[in-house]
């Protein structure tokens, strides 16, 4: 690879790293062409961008991006693929699903909105992360719950009071 090509790759990766809050570093080595194509198709269907990168170029791009990626430098050994996504748990779910039929990809590390996860042991944690929309839904549900309880109590109590008053007025 010529120096100009390396510079272009570094610039491209730097822009992607600056604009992305979520990416996963994986090891997809030793997968045959058919298997890697299946993985790429799954990534495409789930809106995940998958690229094979050189560790030295990725490290330079990380340094230029002005974000704190230092803990991830230790995992930049051996073959590395990077998965960019808009949703934090989708790549983890994809990796877990894909590993039912294949031994790889192996999770090396992940960066999710300034949180760094290192090692394949973090895969279950990443799969259980909730998306922004799920968290907002949970919060709205929690906020609405007390109001719903008060309203239902008032409605049931109102019917009870009205029934008692009607019964008392009928007795006279």
C-alpha cells in the first residue's frame, strides 16, 4: 500500500470514528469466503458497516479522532475488523447469533458512547444493553404508572361513592 493510500484510509477512518459513537472491534480471521459473505449480508441487513482494517492505520486514526480510545490499543493485535452501528446492542446480538453456526467473529473490544468494553467475555453485557428508544419507553412507562394508578383509584372510588349515595337515597 502506497503512502497516499494509507493517508486516505487513515483520513476515512478518522472521519468515521469522529462521527460514530458506536463501533465494535472483532476478529474475523480464518473465516472462509462464503462465511464472511454471510456475515457481511447480515451486517448489511441490520445497518452495520463491516470493514477489515490494518491495526496500525486504525490506531493512527484513533489518535487523530480526538476521542479517548487508549484502552482499545491493547486489542489491536492480529486481524481486526471494525463494525460501525447506530445502535449499541445490534452488533453484539449479530455476533452472538452468527456464532451459533461459526466460531467467529470474536469480540476484541467495543466503544459505545464513551464506554469501552474489552474482551469476548463482554458480549453478554453488550447484548443486554438497551437502546435509546427502549430506555425512553421505560422512563415514560415509569412516569405514567403513578398517574395511571391515581386516575384508576379516583375512577373506581368515584363509582363506589356514587353507588353508595344512590343506595342510601333509594332507602329513604
